[in-house]
C-alpha cells in the first residue's frame, strides 16, 4: 500500500489499520532476524571459548 494518499486526503480507518498491520509485521520480522543473528553470534562465541579451553588443556 502506498503512503501517497496520506498527503492527498484523510486516510480511512481501514487504510490506517492496514498500514499499521504492515508496519507491525515488518518490525516483528526485523526483531526475529535480529534475535537469530544474536543467537548465532552467541553460539559462535561459546564454540570459540570451548575450542580455546580445549587447546589450553592440551598445551
């Protein structure tokens, strides 16, 4: 849906609800992606720490 109509006239409740729904959906997608990236990074950091500990014990 285009935001252009907002400049031209007062949007209807249905249009506002649609825009809000789209905005909420996009925020949730970004939030989900950010959590996935964070969890992957955390997992990688834990794996590196375990690897470092393993090498330290072997040395």
